[in-house]
């Protein structure tokens, strides 16, 4: 099920511009199980709404991620 769209989200096209920079920081680890776009949008949601990590809407990845 796709997650809801929030005012803090950026478009996939905008995200593709910064994706290479975010992925360049990745060390050799196990394969990513969550979509990087969803995690980035969760960070933007927290920054825009000033909510706590544990108060993220349930359609974002779990707060412990």
C-alpha cells in the first residue's frame, strides 16, 4: 500500500537529483530494505512539523529506522 502524500514531501524527480549524494555515504553493509525516498521524506516531515521521531505517522518507516 503506498503511503500518504504530505506537504513536506519532495517529488521523486527532485529526490533523484540528491540520491547520488545520499548513496555515496553508504558503507558496505547488508542491502537496504527500505526505500531511501521514504526515509528522506520522513526526515523532511520531522523538520517541517517539529514532531518527535516517535510521533511519525504510521505510513512512514518505523521511527527506530
